[in-house]
C-alpha cells in the first residue's frame, strides 16, 4: 500500500517519486548505517523493541508513522554532523522528526534511519536582545509554558503537541500573526548543520540566501538544531471555545463572515470548525480541535476565540449572543487557553489526509458550501461502507497576516493576503488511502471553486506548505520562490544528501 499511495501521487509531484526512487535503490544499506552509527554514537542509537525506538518513530497519526531500521537521538551538533555524514556516504534514507505532527507520510518518517531531535529542547530568553532561542525538538506548548513566567511569548503553533521544527520550517500561523507576521517572519537566526556535516549559524547578514531558504523551505538545506526568534510581551489573554448546535448554523456563519470582513482589531483571532464524527464518540485530540464534545451529536460547529489582552473585545459579541451548547471563554493564562480549549496532544491509531484551501475572506456562501460539502463527503463515505472517523473543516480568518511579510521561501506578499482553511479526514483502513485522498481533493475543489466565484480565491493562489497534500505540485506551494530555492539547494547540497529524506524536494 505504501508504494501504491506513492504511485497515486505521480500525477501531482514527481519530486516525491524521484526521492522515493533513491530510497528503493539504497535501502539495503540502512542496517549498515545503523551499525556504523551505533559504534560512533553508542548511547544514542535504538533498535526495534526498545521504548526509545518506539517513541522516536511514533507520529501523531498512524498513516505518517513508519518502522525505521533504527532510530538515533543526537545530543550535540557534532552528533548531527556525524549522522549526516554517515547516511550521506552510504546513501541511506532517513527522516527528521521534531514532534511528528505532520500528516503526510515520509515527510518526517522513514524505513531507514529515523533521526529524533528530542534532545534539542532548550528554551532560553535573552532580555538584552528580546529574542528566544528554541531547540528543534521542543513543542510549542512547552515553549509557551517556559516563557510565561518571563511574561514574553513567540509567534508559534496554535495547538498543543505541534513541534517547533516542522512548523517553523514551513511558514507558521500563530495566534499573534496579525500583530507580528508568520513564524518565519519573526526569525532572527538558525543554527544549522549543513548536508556535509558542517555547523553554521545563519542570519540575514551572514548568508541571506540560506536565511531566505530556511524560512519555509523545510528540510532541504540540512538539519536545523535551534531557532532564534523575536520575543513579544505577554499578558493574560481572553479566550476559549464555544460549541453550537447546528440548528444555529446560519447565525454562526453570519458571525464568522462578519468577523472575517469587518474585524479591525489585530489582537482578535479565531478559528471556526465544522466537524462530523463518524462514531458519535469523542476523539480526544488537539488536531480535531476538541470540538467533539457532545457524545449524542455526530455533527458539531465550534469557534475558538482569542484576544491578546485580559479584556473581552467587542469583535466577538456576535458569537457570544448565539445560544451555545458549551462555552468556556474568560480571562486566563495563554497556556491554560491552549490546554483547556484544545486538550493535550495525543497519538491516534488512525490515518489522516489533510490539505488547504487558499481564501482571502469568508462570505456566507463559502461557509455554507463548506458545511454542505463536509456533510456530503461524510454521507458518501458511509454509503460506500468506508470507516470514516471524522471530517473536519477549519476556517482561519485573519485581518492582515502578511503585513509583516519578509523575504521567505514561502511567498506571502502583503498585496495578496490569502490564508489557508484546513480540511482534514480521519479514517481507519490503509486500503482506503486513495479513496479518501480523492474525496479530500474533491472537497477542496468544491470549496475553492465557490471561493473563486466569490472573488475570494484564485486558481493560482498558493497552498500553505504545512497543510498541503504530499502530491501538490511544487509550483503551487512555493510559486515564484521555486527557481531560487532550487539554485540554493544545489549549491548547499551538491551530493544530494537531503534528497534521501522525504518532503517537498527542490530538484
């Protein structure tokens, strides 16, 4: 089924196929690489049967997890250099994992050498420069918790369990994006081990091309061991979640559309979520946004409201006036907001497909289409006797998220502020991989078609890298940045070491 799913991707992303071909030719060397690494890093290499191996390989969902030949947990940048030299010389496939939150198979997992960055978990604040240095292996919720007592924060992930490395290298929308930009826009420097094993510190002055490439270019240029980011003042916030009965769908749609078009307060941010649970049971997961709170209901509607100050803003009055099933919004600490609204991160024994729909603003017609298409996809899957656990469509309205845009691998110009909405499917059987991938693509096409008709999207709008399906053509993810990224990749990695790992590859 693994190869079958890759073949399905042929129509959209030949880069991935070329990368997989390298794996097939060289996978016989994986055991040799593991033996070599075990000698060089004797306390950091783990094999099947150990708890460390299991933890290093597990991902948020089953479909993005693989059984590697061995796993390795580098402790220093020199260790990372040793690993890259070893897998590069033997041409062995490898994966680089921060927390394993990515939905796409092979993006951070492998059948070869699994590199877990768990030891790189430092979080240090420099009050002199107002910056925070964060290890790649840390998760954003832990970062926030460590910074909270210092009354500072950073522009990172929005739900618990998301790893620093994956989100930061793919763009990064945060709860304070309207105020400060994407995660990549707040980057000051990267600690990087190049494909040849050399350690360098990268900033805009020392290497502007590589600095540009790391801001959205994923794992194509080596292994980032830490990020230095701008820190921002933190107070208590006002926020939380509200769930509604779907009989109030029109009222909630109207409130979301009004917020999307008319909010002028950059401190106010929200996520809206349409969901159908295939079992009627709660799936306790940050990724489905904890919206399945009412067991008797299969279809739910929720909003998550955030205000970056300890006061209730007028921007959310419309939501608060609608009768709700549950409501938990109040003044609280930021970390409490994350954990109570979205729940702790968990690993699900399920499979997932996720994609993005680029949208400027949300008209009620777009929101009604989302509602209709979510219902239609679920009902069709049931009619086709497919074991579907959840259909979720998250909308993410921003005011001016690209106002602070910087020169980055992921193009996000201030004159075209298109942000991603996020459809995702949770299902059971690996044999249904192609069925649900096609269903998801149909959902995306239907919603984007209406968005184009409403002048809120274009066919050439880019798909957000952290959400895009694995077979999305590179031109539709990186746009005008692609030629420059390919040139930089060839200069940085002439021996094609980073082509041995998965993800979007700049060949």
